[in-house]
C-alpha cells in the first residue's frame, strides 16, 4: 500500500536541489526513471522500488491545495509555491522514512511545508510495483492502485496508470480506506465497467464503493464480487450506514460541437456553465488533480491543437473558499464535422441552498443560440457541497432535464420532438431549434421513468441523436 508525502516549497526545485534531496533520502539507493520520464524511482540494492518522485509542478491556484490537502495545509504554503510529490510504494518503516527525508530536505532547502497522509489501511495485498510507479499489484486482467489518503484525487499517477491499463487491455481498481472520499473526476473514472472502487472496512474485508457489494480477491481479476454466503445478499452494513451529507449537487453532461476554424478558442462552454451555475469563472485547469495551472482558454486551445488528432482530456475547477465549489472534466476531439467537446460539470449547494434549476434552461438557450449544442442532461444528487464522495449509500442522481440540439431535432423530426410524452420547449434559432425537456426538480425518482419513456419515444430503435 502506498504512502504519500507532498513538499510544498517556495523555490522551483532545480537539479542540484533534487540531487541533494535524493542523497539525503539515502545515498545507498539506486535511481531509475519511470512513467515515461515523469517519475524518478529510488530503489534498493536489488532494484526494488521504494519511493517514486514526481516532477515538480508550480502552484498557480492555491485553492487546489485546500481542495485536496485541506485548509490547514493551504494556510501554511509559501507564495510562490511548487508541489513536489513523493510516494512510498509500501507503508513500511523504511519506505516512508525515505519519502519523508526527501520531502523534509526539499522543504528545508527551498522553504515551505510538508503534508503527508496518515496510514489507515490494515490489509496488505502484496506488492508488484516494478510494473508502474502507482501500481501495488498487477494481475493478468487488472492493476490495483492503493490510495491511503483522506481525499483521493485523479492524480497524475492514476491518469498515467489508466493510460497504461488501456494500452494493455487491463482494468483499473483503486483501493482506499472506508473513511476516504474521492473527487468528482475520479468518481467519473471509476464509474465504468473496466474500473472499480475497492473499499477496505474496519475488519479488513472489502466492498465496492458504489454498490456496497462484498468483494473478495481473485488472483487473475483482482477484486471481484464475493460469493453469497447462505441468505446473505446485498450491500455490507458499512455501506448502508447513514452518510446523508447536507446539501446537494447538480451534475451536467454537455456535448457541443464547433465548426473547425483557426479562430476557434475552446473553453467558452466551460465558462458559461461555471458562471451561470457556480457564480464565477473557472480558476484552474490541468491534465490531472490537482489542477495547478491558472485557467487560460488560449493555452487550453493550443494544447488541444498540439495533440490533435489525438483527443485531449483535462480537469477544471472553481475558486473554492467562500465561493460555490464546482469542478469538472473536458474531452476535446477533432471529428469530421469539426471540434467536439464532452464536458462533465458538478456544482455543490449547501443545506440551506436550492440549486439554480431555472438557470439550466438559460444555458440550453445560450448553447442553442450559438448553434453548438448536441445534447445536455442535468441530474440532481444529494451529497456534499465540496463535491467529494464517501463509500456510503446517498441515493441515486435524479434527472432534472434534457436538451437535444438542432441536429438531434432534425433527426427525430420537429413535430415528433414537440409531441413527446414530456412537453418540450423550443429554444434557439427558428430554423435550427433546440428542444428542452424538464422532468421536475430532481427530487422525485419517478423522473427516471419519464426520462426512459422520452428516450424510447425519441429513439424507438435505440439510435442516438448525435
């Protein structure tokens, strides 16, 4: 199991300071590269990795430190600041001591502070970290990453492991303690068939963080559903425990498409979501969490152009602090018809706040007027305003509404679209209308039936609107 240490330092680490830090960590250790050069591994005399050191990142957005490491740590960081992360591949005394010696040396030499996770996992599932600096165990079908920290983000270690899993045709499983919470971007990653959130409970057993079903270890496939014992079915008791955090969240899935143009600047749809529902523009973006670069549409566009025709996936986040929290992901792809953006967006509301449901239709109108909307779906979920998720049952997201853009309306037929079981509202230009369907306020589970009925009506043969 891993143990994470982050040095938040006041000067940019140069080669000399990194070498001194590694020497202080252990002069007898061997050094080798990993993660396509982005990670340095410190190994014992047999070549077994003990600690991985990630390349330093400048912290342009201190709010990201608070979001992932807590307010107390954020208050201690220097200005300017660089994030240097060390990961002990095992939470044994030697590995953690090496990670701390490195981080302490960096902090002392460059000024700053050190944050570390507190080991809470009891079980040890074995170590096979030589395959990847983030991976604890590799089976024939699955890589298992262990994350023993209070808030688990979609870190660069995890995104790199995910990419490697995709190339190898493996699934990815993330193991956390029962009192950990995951971020919205990581939740999106783990909510797919080839991934799993594995949670270790107080007794050392394991369960699925989304469904609560008990899990057992399989040497070929990693953690799999455990065989039912007698009449025992359903989630474990820990999952069914009361975790009804006050507040709620709005979850937006948006797909827009732009005509290809040298003048196109991406990020406008993200800004519209953020300002309309979050009350402020995004402040941070990056290719993993923490998103430490200041929000910059030109830089985002240039990076997408540089990577094209490969897709570009990124994370963005809001200001935090006293403002309403929002965070999301964006995937930009060059397609035959232009440039496509797939955006997931989550915004949190406190217990005494009602989500801005009426403003969602304004967003649909905005994208319709721009003639870029393909689809937009909106759900409401009871949950934490800070947009983190505990491995407990907190209910299902409930549909609020759905919009289909002009291309989808043409495909379905305008008259048929407006005669749907759920009344539709026409938005946008008369000659290329969008239709917005409102199911309710997101508190009535029957909205799922209305959404299902609408989808079967619009696409009786299961054909999509895109």
